[in-house]
């Protein structure tokens, strides 16, 4: 039922002749507006002005209000932060985190991978029209290895230093950066053979995982 679903498209198809208030009234008649006032305290489109005068950020805020104001169980959002300034993006992220924790299901499509990692519990990656990954974000990051940066006392002999478990390798003089996909104890046993001056091991970001799926080959 429409009352159970909220939708925020990438391209907002409001009737530009209406004011923001008139547009929300229109959606309220179809689906309800139990949360309109609450949402307008967070997002502040100029409700008395015609939508044709709105900036892209104001259009997006009006779209966010209409998507959530009837308190749906499922919300589908396409590029929801498009047009929002950084402060409003942060406000939306916090709001979505609260909605997620309260039990609302949000389908969230975005090319801003940092916000996907912040807001979402599960991630699906689509390549050439096919779903190539669907799993918990933490599981996907764990399966994708670790990001490693090593600085050695001597210039790197790549033929000697690199192993099959090191991918996306970058070597600059005495430093090597790579993603490690093998057993971490084996990596440590390998590194103790060298004079390591500095070492950093971190979880990969979702951006890097995405590149693995969309990279050539």
C-alpha cells in the first residue's frame, strides 16, 4: 500500500506551480502526514514560496519531508543527498541512522560510498545490470582484506617482497602499499624478514571494495 511506502526519486517531479505547503498537502491527502511538523523542524524548505523558485537543496528537503511524513515502513531513496550542503547532508545521515535503528527499512541508492558505509547495514553492488554482491557491510569489508602500508629501511625489491596475497600494489622507493587478502599471521611472518620502519594496517573503505568489483577484469 502507498501508505506503507515512502519514495524519494533522484529527479523530483513536483508541480512547480505549487508552493511547498500545497505540495505537501497534496501528498498528505493521498498518504497522511503524521510526521510533517517533526520533519519540518529538521528540514526547512521555504513552504510559502512556489517550488519553481526553489534551489536544488530546497527541492531535496521538500522531497525528504514528503517521503517520510506519513511514517512509512519502507522508504526508497535515490541519491538522497544530491544538492544538499554538508550540514544538511550530516543532518539527513543522522536522521536516517535514527530511522534505521527504530526499525524503518530504507533502500538507499548512492554513488557517495562513504555515506552508504555510514548509514546502511547491508550493501548490494550492481555491475552490468547484475547483482554481484549482497551482504553485510562489515562482512564485505572483512572478506575484502586489509589495507597495508609498509615503510622499509631499504628500497623495495619487488620480486622478493611481493606475494600472491598482495593486490593493488603501489611501490614508491622504500614504501609499499597494498591490499592483503591472505592470513594475517603469514603476513607478519613475512614482514619480520625485513627492517620495517613503519607499518599501518587498516580495514578497507567501501570505495576500495567497490573498485574491486568495477575494475577491469
